[in-house]
C-alpha cells in the first residue's frame, strides 16, 4: 500500500509559495480574505454538477461545489470586495485534470464589470508567473520534473465565443441551425449524442473543436457566451446585437482555469433560472437538489453590482509549471486517501 504523497516535496513548497503570493496580490489591492462554511443545507442547481452528500443530525447536507452563495451573502451584508481560498467538492469528477476534492480561489470585486475582472485575472497570472521566475531556488528544483511555461501580458488573448467558433469551426453559434451543429460535430467525433437541445451541441463542439486549441502560446479568455448559458450572470448585447451572457472563461493549454461573471443581482430572475435548472435536472433524471433560499433572500435584500470569478488553484499551478496531471500538484490525490 502506497503511503507517500502524490506530489514531490519540491512541488508542495512551490504550492505553498503560490498560495502566499495570491494572498499578497489581494492584500496589495485591498481585497480581504474571508472564510465561509463548506457544509450547507442547500446546493447549487447547476444541471451538470452534483454535490457530495453528507448526513448530520439526521438531516441531509451537502459539501459545497463552490463558496459562491455564501460569499454573495457577505457581499449583500456589506463586506465590500472579498476573496477566498477553500476546498470544494464535486461528485463523479476524477481524471488527469479532475479530483473530487480540489482547491478553488474565488473573488468578487464590487463595482467591476466582467472586462475589468478579466484585467485583474490577467494581472494575477502575470504576477504569479513573475514570482515563480524570481524564486530561483524553487524554480530550479521544480524544473527537473516540469518545463516552466511563460505567461505574460502580451500573450493573453481575448476572444468572443462567436469569434472562437468562427475561427476554429467556421460556424456562427448564434445563427447556425441545430442540424448544422450536429453535422459539424459528426465531422470531429463519433459520440452519439441523443439530443435536439442547441446548447448540448454547442457544449460538445466547444469541448472538442475549440477548447483544445485555446491558450496554446499563453492564455485565452472566451467571453460573451450565448444567453442560454448565463447561469448566474447578467445578460446584455454584443457588438453584433446578439443577446449574450456577460461571462468569461480562461484557458491555458486547452484547459479551463477560471469562470467569471458580471453577477446577476435580480432575485426574481435568479429564482426563475434555478427553477429551470431543477426542471432540466429532473428531465435528465439527476438527483433532486434544494434551492438555496438564504442566498435568494440575500439577493432580494440587495447585493451590490459586482463581478466575480472562480479559479482552480490546482490547475493554475499545473499551467504555471507545465505539469500534465493534477496528481503532481496535490499532497494526496483521491487514490492516496
């Protein structure tokens, strides 16, 4: 039975330094650190995410998939801009880029829109890359097992969702028919997807035809997603008049690192979206989940205009150091617990 750590001690030292540098970055910007509960009576309603269930005092509880709802309750209380580094849990996620327990950095900037938040995410990436390069002792120790990949302001690209589909698939995702989406998908995969849902085909094409080509020489932001994929983001119009979700995702070497929103603050609209999610989960025969009524009450009381982003710490470290397996940056991966 193997008892040793998954990551090398040199890698774990680098990880510790990364966490320290992240905290320094936010301290310099007057964004303060908070802690919120991992355990909750409620769960997120995301159609494609399942939380881990635990029992306490005879009642069903959940380990959070994100600290988002609790952090937004703090925002509604008047916290101002905040960040958190915490463990999050997701069921059925295990592989080279997934571990059921992983570390997330999440932060919210009061008064920011999604473009300003992309600026700050870029600044964080460059700052952390510079800190690694400056730390010669740790860089030399890690370079024996990885190749350091550089990220600088000049190679961070911004690409709209529409432009990404046009560049890599020659499809306009806002106007193409579902039948044409299916035809395009069958050219690149033999996956048998039994669905007439437009977003199902867009997700498949994004995952197989677009994402693997993003951030290959640095980092790429994809923004202005279809309005149907807004989740907890506000909606608006792009330059072409298409209704879009004001959100973004960040990719490095074809791997998603972060997901950010211009946050929805309308409690009634958010409740409607939760109800739609739950209906879709029921149709897909996924487990029933309770809506977070405390979060909806906080929105109803008034959450300030803000933008927020969740960034995977483990994948971030993989990207900065060029590693290819999440096990290499975890003290103990799932197969070691």
